[in-house]
C-alpha cells in the first residue's frame, strides 16, 4: 500500500445524482434480495487499528439486536416470498450478543443458510457447547467466517493487538476439527500480491490441518482496505463499460443490512454492510422499503465494491 495517499477531494461523493465533474453517478438496482445481513451490535472484545465500523469494547453506536427483531425480518421474507437464501451476522463481535444462538436457531430452523463473521476468540469459546448443538442439527448450512488478517502472527497483531493471534488460531482450529463449515477472511493491506497472500494462508491452514482451499475466493476472502479519507474516483454510468463490469456484480445488487442505532425504537435497513453510520444509506424500516436502487455515493462504493471487486456475501 502507498505510504502517502492523496486526501479525498471534498467535492466528491456529495450529490447522489451527479459526480464532482458533473457526470451521471452510477446506481445499482436490487436484482434480488439474496442475502440479508444483521449487524448484531458494534460492541467487540477487540479494538482493531483499522476497523471500518470502529468496533470496540466501548462502541455501542449500533445496539444489540434481539431475536424478536431478527424474526420480524425473517417473517417478511417468508410473507413476501423473497428469494433470500443466506442470512449473515456481523458486528462488532456477533458472539457477544446474548441472543446470537437464538438468532441462528431462528434462521436455520426456517431452512435458510446462516453465515457468522467472528474473530473466533473468547466470546465464541463461551458458546462452544451451543454451537456444537447447532452444527449437529443443521450441519453445513451454518458457516463460520473467521477473521485472520494475515498469515504472519506479527502482522495480524499489528492490526488486532497483542495476544490476539493465538486465541484466534485456536478458535479456527477448534471449528475445523469439530466439523463446522469454516471460511477465513484476510486483508490486503501489506502491498503483497494476492498470490503471495494466498500461498501464505495455504501454508498456515496446511500446518494445522484446516481444510480450506486458499485459492478459493469464497473460502479465503481477501478484502481491500477501506480508508474513507483516501482519494478514489467516483463511479459513473460510463464506468461499467470502461471497467467491463455490471451493476449486478456489486454487493448492493443482492444484499441489504439491518442495524439498530443506540437509543432507537426499532431497526432500520441499510444499503449494505459497509455504510453503517451514513444516514444517506438508510432505506427504511422494512425490506420492501429498502428495495429501491442505491446511488454509489460513498468512497467505499468505489474502493471496496467496484474497483476492489469485493463482497461480504459468499
């Protein structure tokens, strides 16, 4: 990664319809709600150096969701016959939410698949018996994605803090040895090539008999860094042809996220998992209200989704 980056032009990402140059801003229509994410709350057992959502043991800007609130959206999916197959849980650290096991049971018992993003540390360790029971009942329909920022312990701990490597690796190994479907999420912040990163992760999981194909972009997701103050180009309608991409390739073409703000009476639906604090991306209280197109009016739309080619969904 460049050590010196240009700051974001303050004229960019202001108007949902046009760019700073007066060009038509790209929008993305909801092709189908394939994945619904729930942010279980921003509280986390770690304070990572570059956490895009600023999770920490003290950040409760997004409150804990309850199982009843999750079930209301699952009811809407069933009532309206939505094509949603995957329900994702992110945070914060989802296993700190006291209702996480009940939420997973609610999802899996309806025949939907569940994906949980976790650091696999102490909060998960406390729920191991309950997780084993879920795995016994629902098998491969429950996937756990473990955040291992880098295959080198020292580099991982530069991001996640001292003494964060061993418990995360222990959690990953426990999940794999107990028959869970496990993915890994790493990050592309060191300037190494993707091939080098994948080779390093392949050596790591191979040493510990964790059966993950490091060349599979789903089983090992390598996410680009998100720096909201770093200058990136705005995405126009012309960019689809220039980049040989389709709006259907972008995460918000198939996904939405539910959050509950601190002191709010009820949850709201956001355009995607990345923009939890920007009120411009609140789309309503229901999935029906959130089905309208999304203007790519944020630096993350460019750096993570369009140019970065990344998606939080499987």
